C-alpha cells in the first residue's frame, strides 16, 4: 500500500461567480412578494375578525351536529385558535420563504426551482383574485385581494428575471 503525500494547508474554496443584476433584482422582487404576503395575511385576518360572529355560529352549528353538548364558548375558542394558528403559519411561511430567497441569491438551483413553482402559483392566484373582485365585502378583503394581485405581478417579473441568460449561467456556474 502506497501512502501518497497529502497537500498541506487550507483547501481552497471554489470561487462563487458574482451575482448578476437580474438575480439581485429578482431577489428584491421576492422580498416584496413576501412583504405583500404579510399584508395579505393581515387583510385576511381582519376580514375574518369582521365576520367573527358568523364564523362562531358556523363552528357552533358544525360542533352541535356532532355533539349535542357542544357549547358556544367552545366554538369561540376554536375560532380564536384557528386565527392564531393562521397568523403563526403565515409568519412561519414568510420566514421559510426568506430562507429560500437567500439560497436563491447564492445561486442554488433547487431554490430557483422552488421559487419557480411558487411564482406560477402566485400568478394563477393573481388571476383568480382579479376574477373574484366582485366578491369583495370590505376594505380588508379588498386589501387582501389587491396584495394577491401585486404578488402575482411581482412573481411574474421575478420568474422572468431568474431565467434570463445571465441568470441561467449564474446558476450553472454555482452548481460546479
């Protein structure tokens, strides 16, 4: 068995190519999308709070159908828990999106794939929000719908920028 000498010193870190301007702009668009997602979350929660009595009554009716001893206080508690979980899940989703956008900026191909799927989803959601503008019941639901439309427009722009030739080269060089 032959023992070959090992190189001494620090192993050189592969040089990461500089971030193209398209990726920098797309990353900023994704930050805007996340911000508008939080605005949409607030609008949705405010709309739910405005319709709180209706939600409590629906929860009570569903609970009463399954259990005759179901109380209105239990329904109110469940609706409150539902709203709290909705806010926490939305904020956790925003934090996860920030992490994926950070990896996108570092040139990770998997992050571009995740954001591509998310962008298509947001563009389709924006089209659905445009078609559902007649269902607006108040200012909070108008803000939530408007935020969904702006998210879709920003996502379309970010998607376009992330597949430009300079961007594609950046991701291909980062894979090596």
